[in-house]
């Protein structure tokens, strides 16, 4: 047990976004802008406190939502409409983008 008494106590784990009193950090105030920023941070913490999901879960759900929107957007057009749009696009291109001849003898 004597070996464990040399371990430092009182160190806390710092959570991302929280700042503690660091050595060398001056106690400056940011004025009105700083007060607004701290209010916004406090509101974000409250929202995160109410939301018990992990940030990775939130990001995953956002990506799932984006993917569903993309699928619905693609499914809104029929194949025929997509082909017509592509043909219109090809009509606007110059002949420079045409497929070149394979054989020069014919």
C-alpha cells in the first residue's frame, strides 16, 4: 500500500470543450462578445445534456438522413427522364468531346 501513496491525487479528467484554470492563463474577459459565446456554449451543453446519445451516434444518424435524402432525390426521376437530361447535356457539349475514330484507314 505504501507504493500507491506516491501517486498524485486531485487530477481530473478534462472533457473536450471545457477549460480549467491553466497555469499562465490570465483571467481576461471578452466583453460582450465573450459573454455571448459563453451563453451559446452553455446552451449547447444543455442540449447535449438532454440528448443522451454519443456524438458518433448523432453523426451516424445525420449521415443516414443525408443518404436517405440522396436516394429519394435519385428515385424521383424515371430512367427515361434521366436519359433525356443526359442527352440534353451531351447536345450542349462541343464536338471536341466526341469519341475519336479507332481506324484511320476507313
